[in-house]
């Protein structure tokens, strides 16, 4: 996926912080009737800006408008992890509760515990593995302050 972004900060010679405006998510939303702000996005954090660390192999500087590229497959795998792991863990918890004859309440508590455990696993994975990766790469400088 390619999109336009602005370089906000240079971390080191090969890494930059880029800011992407998330207009596409809100433009077609029926909750954005007045054109000012999407009420759903407001509930989820309110900011249409998304910041990310990006590989800076083209030498972009702070303030430059750039084209960034992310690998769709990896981004979709993150989405699958966040949405599917809690469901699968809940099913596993329910199956374990049923297997050990914990009764109806115990089975549901076991499913809930596995559901909550899945978010701990996702948080740990994001802190240990994902935070060290650069999933976004600056591929082109569109313009800059000269």
C-alpha cells in the first residue's frame, strides 16, 4: 500500500517518524455528515493522524512530503492477529472448561480468562517483536522545504 505522508522527525540516518492523515476512513462515513469530524473516530481516539516509524533509505528530512509504502500482507496479518486471536483463545478456553467439566459458569470464566489472556499476548508481541520492526518505508520524496 502506498500513501502520502509528512516526515515529522528524523530518529537517525535510516529511520524517520512519518505522519499520515487518515482521510479515507472518515470521508465516506455516514457519521461524518457535517464534514468536520467523524463521531466514530472521535470515540476511538479522535485523531485522524497516524504516526509511524519508517525506513528512510532515500534521505528525507523533517518537513518533507514523501510517499511511504507498507507491505499489505504484514499489515493484514497484524489485523488478523488482533481480531482472530481473541476469538480463537475464547473458543480454546470454552473447550478446556468443557473438557474439565467445570460447569456452565466455570466454562464461561475459562473462556473469558483466555479472551483476556489473548490481549496480554498481543500486547507482549507488539512490545517485543513489532516495535522493533520497520513496517513502513519511505520510497520517494515528493517535495521538501528548500
